[in-house]
C-alpha cells in the first residue's frame, strides 16, 4: 500500500463493530485486519481481471467516525453506500447491505463484498454501476474471499 495514501485516523475495533451494526453484517476478519492498517489506501498492485476485463483500483474505501471532518471523507464506505443504496440491493425490504463497496475502480464501478449468499462470509464482486437499476444490481464474481482477492492483484 502506498503509505502516504492511507486515510487517518485508522478505524478501531470499536468503530468496526459500530459499522457492522449499521450495516447489519459481520465484516470478514481478513477485511477488518486489512482496513485497520490500510484505511482508504491506494495499493501498489492495483490491477485484476474479472468477466473478461482488466480493472484498476483507484482507491480502497475507508471507515471513519466522522467523514465530514476531512476532505478524503468522500471515500468513506458508509457515505459511498448511501449514494447508491437502492442499486446495491435486490430486496427493497432488506435491512442492512447486500453489496458493500470497498474500493473505487477506475471504470467508475466498485469492488464490493457480496453478502447476498452469506451474511458473514461474503464473496467479492465487481458492481457494474452503469447497468444496475433500482433493486436490480448487476455484479460479476471475482473471488470467494477478500484474502483470495488480494492475491489476484497485479501491477
């Protein structure tokens, strides 16, 4: 991770638990360990392939107590999720999240944790913002876990 790109303050275990309560999911432990040291960072290895396309991560999203306190707060996960909420779920009665954006991709799409099949063991997918509609998210599978996804990154 590019050290100068990390967004401070880093999230604490208490903040992550609070976020899980808002989102109504359990974040995977590999993801929590990652974000506690790489909050909102830009990775050195930024490229991965999915669905016959190469994608580039612009920046991972961050978790902040108060995103309005800093300029880079626009990259807060909760703030980002709120902008696209109806397009990230396929059940309008769902309380919580189905797809949780965790990184901004160069194409304008997002890398997401996909909680639709499992509320505590999400897959990783690319959410296609241009082709998604209200309660009709379009996504492409990338990896079975966040840890597996990180091994896919290339320069």
